[in-house]
C-alpha cells in the first residue's frame, strides 16, 4: 500500500515537531515503520471493578464512575488536585500532583468516565494517582481491545507527552486512514497449511487484541513471517551464488591426497571427519564456488580436514591459504601443518606482521611463481602486495573475528573467486547458525578423536585452595603440566579480582624452585617474550603456565592435564569452554577446576553448573544463548545485527526450522518467484533485498 510509505509527520496528530521526535527517538520515518513498532507488553483490561470490592493488594484496575467533586489541596511543595469519584457502591479519590490547572479545566462533573491505574490506600480511603481517564462514551467507541498495548518509549518522548497511550492513538489513526486494508504478503496455500490468520487480522490483533487468543494468533503469524523472509533472503543468496559464481574445477583426487591418506595420516579419521570431507569434496566437484562453514568443538580435528582439502587443491594445481585472527593461532596452525606438508613434499610458509622483510620478499616471490603451495598467516595475507599465482582454496579460521571487507579482499586474490571454507571452534547454536550463516552450507564435526578422555570439571571456592594446590602438586609429580588463568593483568579498583602478578608471585612461593618452574604469559608482553615463555612450557621446561586469556586459542601442549580458572564467575560460558579445551589433548585424564568466591549470582551458578555437567560445546552454546541472547554471543550487539522487530531467536527457535522449510519449498518450486501467486511475496522480497540492513552482509 502506497499510503504506508507516507512520511510520519503527515499523520493526523503528529505534525513536524512530533515527526522529528519520532524519527530521532524511535527511528520511525513512515506510517509503515510506526505500524511495525510492536507493543512490548499488554495490560489486561477485560475486568471492571467496583469500589466496594477493592482490596489493598491490587495494582492496575479500572472502574466506571463519575466525578462528583473537585478540590485543590495545598501541600509542602506546590498543590495537588483531588477528585471525589463514585460508582454507586462507594467513593475513592483520583489525585494529580502535576499540571493540575490544565487537568482541572478538562474534567467534567457527573459525566461517566473509565478510570484506570494503580490504587493505594490511605487510612480508609482508596486513591488512584494520575489515572488514565477516558470518557465512557469514547472508551466504548475506541477500536482498542480489552488487552491494552504498551509501546516502547523514551524520556524525551514522555516529556513531550508522546506516551504509550499517545502512540496507540497514532496507530489507531493509521487504521482509520487505511481502513485496515493491509496487503497479504504470504501465499494462501501457506496460510492454510500453517493455520495462520491474514495479514490484516494479524496487524489489527497485535495492536488491538480482543483476547489472549487473538494476540497469540497475531504473534505467531508475524514472527513466522519475519523469520520466513530472512530465510528466503539467505537461501536465495546461496542458490544465486551457486548458480552465478562459477567454482574452480577440482576434478582430481590425485597422488598428493591418496599418498597422504593411505601412508601418512597420523591417526584414523573419525566418522564425522570422513562425512565432512565427503561434503566438501562434493562441493568442490559441483562446478559452483564452495562457501561452507565448518563447525567443530575444540580438539575435534578441523585442522586435519582443512589439510586434506589443501591436498585436493594441490592435486588440481591450485594454491591454498589459511588465515587466522592472531599470530599465536597462525603459528599454531603452521607448527601442526608443517610436518604433514613435509611428509608429501608440499611447500608451506608462515606470513604474519612479525615476518622479517627478507623472508617476506621470498614468500611473495614463491607465491607468484607458484612454488609455494600453502600459505598460513594473519591479516598480513590480505595485503595488496601478497599475490598468488593460482589461489584455489581460502580457509578462514575463527571467522567471526574478521570484518566483511577483510574477507572480501581474500576472495579477490584470484580472477575466479577461490573456494571458501570458514572454520570455527566456537559452537554456534543451530538457531543462530541458520540465521547468521543461513547462506552458507554448514558441516559439523560432532565427535572427538578416539582415545580422548572427557575432561572432568569441578567447581571449588577459595576455602578449598590448599586441597586444589595439593592436587596440582600430585599431577606435576606424575609428570603433567598445569595452566592457571586469571581474568586481568593489573588490579582493578572496580572489580575484586585476583591480580595476575599477585597470583604469579604467590604461586611462585607455593611452587618454589628448584622443584617447580613457573611461566607467565599475558597480552602486554612483547611477542618474542610471549613466544619464549610459550616454548618453555611446550618443551616441558616449566610445570605451570600462569596466564590471562591469551591462551584461549592457539596453545597445544598435550602434556598439560589441568586447567585452573581463577574468578571463573567473571568469564562467559563460551570463554570457559575455550579455556578448558587447552587441556585434554593427550591420552591422560585431564581436569578443569573453576575457582570462585562464595558469593555468586544465579546466572554465574548456571554457567558453572553447566560447565561441570557437560563437555558438549553445542549444549553449552544453547545455554549461553538463553543466558546472554544472540547479539552478545556473536559480538553483534553494537552493529545492529539480530535486532528483529517481533521474533526472538531464543524464545522462537522452534519457529525457525518451520520458516526455513517454508522458504526452501517456495524457492524449490519457483526459484525466481515468477508464479502469479508469488508476486506479492516477490515485491516484499525485493524491498527487503534493497535495504542495507543486517541480513545482506552477514556471512
């Protein structure tokens, strides 16, 4: 409807000044945007009370009655207006402390009103302060339902009298001007199949519900519709990419892959790894560009899958690169892949910000000549000076740490975009994966290599510290090593946290030389000092590594069997899970000990209990999603991603697969939305696609 695109200031009751306020405070520019300002709660106004049945414990109530007397009462500061209100069963007082002159002039004596508000009792008299007062005649004419909507507002709007009630009147005005005739956006067969009410009914009942039942029907319809259009956009992007962006042909499974797989594989692949390799091989042979997300928990063997795909690239005369977000992680990948590459005669190099100029020049030359097969690195890979002869495969690790522009630079390293494999060890709940990465194909490695024992996790308070220290000494006596992680480097005045340096000193006293040796690593150290300390620990020259969360990723010491996390209540679930993943990499039984004070919030207790109960990263991610919400988990709270109008990815996660399936069915039947019954759908879809909003630039 064209009228819905009308600028908001032209709506009766708005005007230029209110229009500016609505734009600035609620980002409402048009009639349509006001219609999509959905209420955040509802007040049930189905019941009318009588004054003689009121009790002190009630809160919001409504009464039909008449004002029979008005008076202005002097008080210490200013005056108050008091109205005597009766309904025939008794009397009460209506009280106003502000704007009393204006209110006094507007009130009528002995005319029926509906008074709505919170009641309190002073002595034997009930009163209602600043009631929502409406003439009974107006109240009965209003299209407002018995469930009264409460809209989001701000302090500035309230000061200018644009209250929830005022917003509701403006919404009512849109219904009057449009006669409530809103275009249907979904095909009839879907409405029937999903037992959904029409768009017209849904918009009416979301703003003016007649009952809890009509409100539930409206919410179901509008939530499903919102999720459906997001999925339609993401799935169509995936299909268009596969159709339009031709992929480099990986036709050979040649000597490099076969030789490594049959003669040099250091361990038997898990069934999950085999399944993922097969999925990727199918992509590479499809003729379309691969764009796949590989999810796998800490230690599940993603790097081995990545290397096998690099071998396929080499078999088809293409180069590969692997980009990691930190030098530590890039170094880690290089260290683990170098011996594998050497076993089949592949040339591999590491490029980071610390790479010396001479070595950098040699790498650049080898890449351009094609003598370098695999490049591992950080953001340094995407610099313009880095040119490949024939890049066929780009792998991005922990991709959520890279910006869209950074990744786009990587795709331009070849005249035909390389195949893309995105890896993450941060388990993403299924609902988020469907939304944030809905245009990627998703593979999951959901089992750990055989022989790995599940890490045992315990929660201990400061009172148990002596027992914990004894346990560490027992483990070190068996030849094992220990991590102790602190949340901060310097002491914070605001937070009562264990200071890393204090911790290091007390641990050095409790674990003295020559029996014990302690390493220390934190983010403010010079890279070379950090590497030296890491190396000492990796070689077994030190028994204990005291560190901040810099060891969250990229440290692989199979001999380390205990992870102690100080002030564990200060860490989020995914961070605790990542830290715990630093142990359990060898065949020995490993342990994670979560140290906290006694005083814990309910949320902290839930996090610690979850960690002690399960090692399953996906289960942990689901709990994290419930606790923190989607924006926090993906680090997208500030950038506007996931600010849905009515759906909620946590509460409505059961609707998401339904919405995704709906979108699949329609695009399968009519990929370009050409059928007559899909024309309205297509119109909404095109409008959505043109918006520079969240969903177009996600993955």
